[in-house]
């Protein structure tokens, strides 16, 4: 009775919880990725706001100066994230003799920008998937418009400049985590770009994403997998970088159920504390397979610790149940071949 029960629980776990966002967030944070070297974030930071004021009152000439610097540096393209008072590409075209192709961000549900006078200009909706498992963690190459047609996302339109055309669909792509120091290494101040205080050789052939990164303006900030609130533009840059690497693949459900069944069978066969060893070994398959872009849907619960959520394997609970129900009467496994007389002698007088 025990074997069918434990086997049934092990097989049902991956069916009941096919996607384990908490475990994926933990592994994503523990095994961060590096941003694509062809991306650079031009952040409108505190220094830029001190010099120029709030973006909604900026003259178009300020953006034109930044585009001129980037064009002279040999930038491949410039993506302008959602900014208040952002001039149209037509206005920027009149102010600059030559400029790189532009990707303009539009609001979700808004039509594509009609101001695309230059060949190579494009637009996409600046949106990421709603937070799940306490963090914004996914992006799509397209999102349904009110008329049910698919509208390209801002991240997809920028990534398409650096990679082969990405198909437009609603498949979810995990936004890979990058440590703040790695993002800072890819970030320039908007003020420095306007004034030309940048190394042109470091920008040649790259794609620049201009967006708001300063704090305290009430701009859109989103929860990250490490518990911090980060600017939406920083997450967009990571989403673009994530679309430039092979997507994560999930194991087929039959293979996952077979692995769970094997773990339960080993725990029942070996007994003792080996049940916990097998359970945690199954859980550790997730970070091991992560390096090959494979998601093993380990099942976790959450213990709320003093600082952060701590994942704990429910497979360990299943393994513990196997240990508990298959333990010997006194908690000690009798050595094989020990006959009744030896057991009586070892037990001592009553």
C-alpha cells in the first residue's frame, strides 16, 4: 500500500505544480547571466536631472545632441523607452543631419507610432508580463492588442536588431537575472552622452537604450527576483538580453514524472536517511540543468525567513514520508543475516 501511495504522490506533484516560479527565481538569482555585450543603457540619472530638469520640459535639441554623439560614435541603433515629453522621430530627424535608426516605445494598447520617416525606424509596446511569484520575471515577443492582433513588444523590436528575426507569439521568456554591478558596467549617464564625454570605441556597433533610471520621481519601478525595486528600463534591457540567448526548455511531463517516480523508488529501496538524500539530489537537478538551458520543475514550498523567502523541497517531504513509513520499529535498520538468537543476545535480559 505504501509504494503505490508514495509513487502516486510523486507522479502527481509535477502535474499539480508544473511551473515552480519560486525555485526558478532562486536559481535565476543564484546563477546570474551576463548582459549581452552589444547593449548599453543610457540612463537619465540624478546627475542628468540636476543639470537639465525634469524630462517633460526638455527641449528636443537635448535628445538631438545625445543622438548626435551616439551617431558619431558609430552606434548601430537607439531605443527610446517610454519618457514624458519625448519628441517624435520626425522632430528628431529635422534636428539632426544624420542619426542612427530608432526604436520608439509605445503604451500598451496604443497603435504603432506613425512618425517613422527614416528607413529602419520602428516601434514596440513597452510592457513586461505582470508580476508573478513576487517579481516581474517574464517577457513576450508580442502582446494581444484590443483587436486581438499581435503587437510586437519593445524588447523584441530591439533584440531583432541584433539577432535573426524573432517570431511574434505570446510564449513567455524568462528574464535572466544580472547582478547590479554587471548592469552598471553597461550603463552611461545621459548627461555624459549629451556632452560627448564617452569613449566612442566602446559604443561602436552597439545598441543604446535610453530611459529613466533616476530614483524619487515616481517613475515606474518594478519588483525584481532579488527583492529590490528596479527601474522599468533596466528590466527592459535585461529582457532584450534574455531574448538574445536560447530560451529555457522545460522537460516533457512524462520524463518529469519518470524522474519523480525513480526518486521515490530509490527512497523506498534504500530507506533510512537516504530518502532525504535522494529527495534533495532531485531538487539539485534544477541548477545543474540550468547551465544547459533546461528547466527541471522541482517542487518547492516557501519558509519565510528573517531576510528572504527560502525554498524548501516538497520532494524532501515526500522523501521524509517514505523514510518515516519504511523505518524499522526502533529506528535502527537490522543488519542482514542476523538471526533471532543473536538479536535476543544483543537485546539483553528483559
